[in-house]
C-alpha cells in the first residue's frame, strides 16, 4: 500500500475499473523519446520488461518501454528488442502502423477478471505477471503488474487487456509528473470498427461495462475514462486521420493549456486542428504515430457528454 496520493488513485477500489493506460508501439524508442521531449513531456527511463515462465523463472519479454506518467493514467511507448513471441507480435502491429495498439483497463483484481473471462467462455490466455526494475528514491525497486487478456485473434483491434497495478508507487513517482505542456490525464481511447454495434457488444462482454450510444459513437464508461467506438470515417472527420478497421486510432488527453500544447505539437512535426473552444486534435509525428484529442477538463466533459451526439 502506497502513501503517495497520486499513486494510490491509480489502483481502483473493489468492483471498479479505470482506463489505466494506452500504449504506442514504436520502431525506435529513442526517436519517440525525442519527440515526446519536444512536446513538453517528462519521460521515464528506458526499461526492459521481463515476465515469469510457467516454472516461475524470470525471462525477458523481448520489449522495452518508456512512459509518460499522468495524474490519471499514463501513456506507454513500447518497442521490440529481441526475438520472442511478444516481440514478434509488436513488430507485426508496427508493420500495420506506428501508434496506439494497446488498451489497458485498470482493475484491483486481475485474477478475478481472468476467472470471469474463463467463466464466460472467452478462453483467456494464462494470467501474465510482468515485472521490471525501476529506481525508487535512489534504490532499485521491482514494479509489478498482473495482466488478463484473450488471444490476439479475439481482439483484432489491438491488445486489449486488464492490468492490476500491484506497485503503483514504482511508476507514479513525483519526478515523472508535472509536464511543462500541462497534460495531466488520460480520458478516452479510440476504437475503429466496421460494425460499431458488434464491436461494442464484444468489448462490453470482455469488460463487463454497459455500452451507450452517442451519435456515431458507442461509449463504454469506466469509473475514470472511457472507450469510444466508431467507424473510420467518423475518426477521420474528427482527428484528421485514422487507420482502417479493425484498429485503435488514438486517445484523448486532459490539458490545462491546449492552445499552447497545440503550438508545441506543430513545432514538433504534428498537425494540430482546432475543434472548438479549448479543444484540439493532432495527428502525431511519425516517431509516435496515431492521433490525440486534447482539451481542458470542461471542454472534454462537454464533448464527451454532448459533442458526440
């Protein structure tokens, strides 16, 4: 149990889910880090991931990441670094497009989610326990996570999974917060679907969330953040670009000064567009891929509650 108030908020109470993070799959983590620096983000250090075999041995996952930690959730930037099954999946996704390929739904109990998925006949993969060493107050500490997910073919839009943050204090360290661009929270993630009703029903079965309709969009609300599902044309009209279905198109971020952040995006090679008062969308530089929608909390609240209808 952590005493840090921001870290404590990242682990939801029993019976609740949150939008924990999204991940951009990128071919060059150093290039992604430079792009993030130009955008005004603090980045966590390069970190190689490990997992545990069925026998309990710690083995390399074949991937490395750097993260942008936010007061609510975070952004992960993930790259393959070896020839492992996990790395091969990353490379296959990057071959489709650089950008967002993963949604992690935060849960206080990954094992219980895994059991529920099995009981519903969704044939989940074995529960995954990931860990990586981080520096915490000048000492090595083990950041630990538990993941519950289904086979890739069951979720063609991307890697959609439950994550239990066992040691949130290892990730949400104060030195990684307070970005100069004013971005503070992850509010939504964007799913591209040919058949919105069919995909939202499948995601609802997976997540145990109840979908609602908002114009061209279907919405699955967690206690903090949501998944939005729409056809490619709707995302292209909103964001300026979107991959072909099935895919993930990007995410929405809360930002204290969206106009200033839009200027940083343009300087860094992105293509920002003003959508309304205090609300922007940007197609990101090639090193990051995908698109973000960003705005102040009132602007995002208004768009999520009224602008999609």
